[in-house]
C-alpha cells in the first residue's frame, strides 16, 4: 500500500504493552493507540545499511519513521536510491529529522561531526559506523587515520552489542546524552563466536580468518568492487591492520578482565588478534573461522556447556551441531555458531555466520534500539532467513 512521504502506518496489529519508556524524556513515552511509539530518523538513508534500516523498521510495531536524511537530497523519492522500497512513498531530505532516536549510517568520521547536534536536541544516537565503537580516542588516528572530533561524546558511548552489553545499553537510556556505537560486521561475528572462550580465559593464541560478501564494503563505487573484479575470485585484504581488529581486541580483552582468571592476561591471544578478511563473490554474509590454541586442555563437553550457558537466553544466537553457512542466516538477525575441539591437535575451531547487513549492521541497530527503549528485543526482527 503506498503511503504518504515520511508517514508510515505502523499502528496496525502487534502488541499493546503501554507503560513508561526508559529515559529520554516525554518524547519517547508518546503512545499511539495505547502502544509505545518511538520516532526514529535515519541519516545516510541512501546507503546499504540505511536502506536496510528502513526495510526493517517499516515492520517494527513500535516505530514511526520521522524522516530520512541524505546529503544534497531534497524530497527525493526513496526509489531513486532503493527501488525495492519505492512503494513506501518515502522521501529523503536534507534536514536531520527531530526524533527520539537517530541512526547514523555514514562513512567513518562523518557521524562524529554530526553527533553533537543530534544529542543536543535530546535524540538518542545509534551510530552504525565506527565513530563511537572504540573507547580510547587515540585508537582513531591509529586505526582510522583521523582525530576524533568529539572525544567528550566518545567517553559517553556504549558499545552496542546487546549480547555483551545489554545492561549498559539499558542504562544509557537514562543518561542526558545517549550514544550507542554499534559494532562492525566482522567484529560482531567474531566477538560473539569467541566471547564464551574469552570469558573463561581460554584463548592463548588466536587466528581469525573471515570472509565477507561485497555489500560489506558499502555501495560507493570502487574499481576493485566491480563485478568483473570480484566475480569468480577470492582475495584477502586489510592484511595486518583491518580496522575491525581494534574492536575485537577491545571487546575480547574486556571479557577476559571480567573472566574466570580476573585479568586481561587470562587471554594472551586477544592482545594482538591475527585477523585476515577475504572478499567473496556473494552479496551478503560473513563467515568467521576462529582458530584457538587454548590456555589449557578443554573437552567438547566443557565447550558445549560454556556456549550453551552463554547463549541459552539469547534470541539471536544459535549454537548449532553442523557447520553453519551464510545462507543459513541470510536476511535474518541471527548469528549461528559451531565450536569443536580438534581431536588431533587439541585446538579449538569456532565458526560463526551472520548477515552483514542485518546482525552485522541494521538488525543489530534495531536490536539495540529495542533494548534502549525497553521494547521487546526481537520487535521488528522476527524474519526467518531467506533460502535458498
Ligand atoms: N555494509 C555493511 O555491511 C556494514 C556493516 C556494519 C557497519 N557498516 C558501516 O555503516 C556505515 C555505512 O555503511 P554502508 O555500507 O551503508 O555504506 P554506503 O552504502 O556507502 O552508504 C554510505 C552513506 O553515507 C552517505 N555519505 C557518504 N559520505 C557522506 C558525508 N561525508 N556526509 C554525509 N553523508 C555521507 C552516503 O550518501 P550518498 O548517497 O550521498 O553518497 C550514503 O547514504 C559505514 O561506516 C560502514 O562501515 C556497514
């Protein structure tokens, strides 16, 4: 059904859990038809992650899209950038919308420049890019080659991986400034795949070999992403310094600090992660293969318990008995993990798969929004994977 620009009829159906929304003042507590409704804006709506956010939020029972921002756009029909969403009648404008929450899905450095303006209006900021992921401002010139323009805001940001930081995300809702730095796609897959081992202080040495579909690089045209370059070819890139390595070291290192042995030394293998990504001729999906030499011998039964307990109550993480493939999660917010002790070497092999644009980007962003606003965590994210 075509709808008017910027107004999406999301009141029909769904749950009716009325009640106070955590934090963020009266705007966020607005209700329509007795249901909580959060107003949301998307900055960078013309990109892959921005378009995927629109697609997911159109079916979110508690969200109303307040506006879509694209640079140099003025009432441009969304079909110009996302033909799949043309029937929504939505338009993309040049003004950042007023909303309870603003998602930014921009190249690195751009969201940090806008963040002050967004949070000054009282909106919660959820950045899909990397500008609020790393705790230490000195990591930005090191990994991203820019000086962070707003270190005072960075200091208030929460790393938005709900499986590891659910309580901190909830608490961020009650702060005057709410900023969620959403994880990268490789980082999401790899951190989830390794967190139970890190928590138990089991990572003595680590090599991560990962593969991504081409949409992970965004839609900005680049010669090495042409069909003729990528098709029927596989190549490694980002040798010895892919930026997502920084997040893996930060987050897995923190797991160790809270882990059984009480310090980062518990996991010497996460201090300098050997991470090698590869580009694969497919559109979506990430497979991360994590090779771990453990700090002590482990049994399969111990691994089964560790992973089972870590993710038993998680709506989007599934521990599976057969090695997972990217097709098993395509289009969904799921992360599937398989973990085994190699009986020959005694090492652990842990494999994880996600859809980079859903659990690796827009889906995770919606999941964090749900946690932040006290909504059901799976709201808007209940799609099964698409197959074949
Ligand atoms: N793709 C993924 O799988 C994925 C996963 C996790 C995180 N991310 C992160 O999410 C962010 C967006 O990624 P993407 O894949 O959606 O990229 P994309 O497809 O290239 O889209 C980038 C968006 O940013 C806009 N933009 C570019 N430069 C800008 C500037 N200087 N000021 C304002 N807007 C600007 C673009 O607008 P125009 O249309 O005007 O160019 C477009 O809307 C990146 O930081 C990326 O690292 C991506």
